[in-house]
C-alpha cells in the first residue's frame, strides 16, 4: 500500500539471499502487557520447527525501463507501484504529464494508462496512499487535491470523495467496514513543532482511535537531521490488519485490527549501526551548500522501512550492511511475529529509508538499477527452504 503510507521509492536487484545465524532450540518468548500479546525477539533469529528459513529467488519477469516504449509513456523515472491479485502491475507516477497510473499485465505488457493529471473531477495531482478493495478496485488517496478516487482495472472512475478540510491537514484512506485511516498533524502551544498522528476515523470523519504519534524536531533550532530527515513513523495495511512502526519506540511493530484494537506488539533487540564519517562529511557539505545547518545522531534508526505480504509475514529493512557491497539486511518475521530469518538484498533507493517493493502471492516485485543508470523492474518467485 501507498508508498506504504509514508513515502515511496525503490528496492531492487535481489542477487543473493542468505540466512545468517539462528537460535536452535530456543523457545519463543512471549508475555502479556495490558491484555496484549508481546512477542520478544532477540538479535539472532529463532529456529522454528517446520519453518524453512532460507530464501531463494527465481526470476520470472523483467521490464526494462530503458526501453523506448517505456520512455514514450513518460514513466522512466517512476519509482512506486502496486500489484493486484492477478499479478498485474500498476506503476504510479505523480510527476507524469498526462496520466498518473500505468497498468501492465502479469507478463510485462503495457495495457493502458488512466488517472489524468490535474485538479478537476476524476483527476489526480499527487498520489500518496493506495490500496485495493475487496472487489479488486484501486483506491487512490490524492494528497494535493484532498480526495480519494476509486478505479476499476479498466481505468474507469467508480467514485470520488473529498477529504474533510479540518485542522491538521488530514490525509485519509478508506478501509473495509466504513472506517478511514488518517494521517494528520496536531499543533500545541507547548511545542513549536507539529505532532504527526496516525488514527482511525468513522464514517463521519470523527476520530475513534489513535494508532501512534510522534513529534517532529525543530530544524530552526537544531538544524536538519543529516540522515533520515524525518523521524520514521509508518503504517502498512495488509490482510485486514494495520501495522505501525515508530522510531521513538525503537525496534517495535504494533499490529492493530481495522477497528483500532491493538492485537500484538512485536519487539526485537536492535543492532546499533553508527553513522560513518564519510556519510557525515558528504551530507554536511550538501546542507552547507543549501545554506542550512545539519546535525547527526550517533546511530541510524533501528528500522529503515518495512513491508508486509499477503500472508502477514513482515520484512524489516534495517541499516545494517548486507553480505556483499550494495546489499542491505532484512529481518523476516512470520505471521505470528517471530523473527525466523535474516536475508541480504541489494537495494536501490533514492533516500535513506525509501524503497518500493511488494511481496505478494509468493513473489517479490522490485526495481534493480542497471549500469547505464536506467532501471529494470523484476519479478521473482520466492521459495523458502531448510
């Protein structure tokens, strides 16, 4: 979903996937806090009986974004996408000049574009959140036009609904059962900076539950943070549940139902990764050229970004180095929140935490950067083995 609800971009080239260290024979640690199950994971994966922990990939499809026909569509720089249950791929590009949604079939052939760029009825200005409803229709949350649009797979507009224009610049996405996921801002006289809040709204757009919140830092006082410029607060919708991570909570994933009830907390011992001096020098120079001041925390945040597949397996991208140059570490949790595998993926991303990837129907969908600077879109069949 969305830029998975907080910003979108590009995971790529999955060349090697390794399991690194397990905890054989360990019993999964769980406890109850305020009536909620908490799963306690350690720095190394559990070895679960009957749970294969090594992932192998077989490439099934490549779409070369350096092709002339892709260039003619105007989406050579598209970095976000969605995949429906039939395996059709919807590339999303708010910067496109005419249409903003480009549909390819499961074999990689272009079918049609729709979602005209603009500010009028049925038009899209900036795609932020996306998801599919139970009927397979694509729901788009347009941040700039402050509305939600629903399209079928032929590109026909089925409906359009305006956001409420209340305080906090709310951005909403309709969920099943008539509720809405909302990202808004609170402002208080006690703090010069707004507080970002993920909450649920009812059909009248009244708040019924708060999922999580965080206060942004004040760049006028502190300067800009040189890495991950905005603290991580992200929400993902998968298989009828809402998953939230918040940098302020450390390495923790909150799992809610769509009524806003907290059903599980998933925690893991985080690995502290110091920010390299060459990164600090490069970012300092960049901000100084922009005329701003910059500061750095000692460590990277524990979580960069995360994804949840249709079976509710969770893939957490960390800032740990991968097994080979250019690769990143991903922690993998099963549907019960148990950390059972660690894999190493080659990642192409334009930002510290931006990555677009989908795990769906046993496949991995991702971008890969080519030597010529263009990208390829890859589809891999995923197989878990002992």
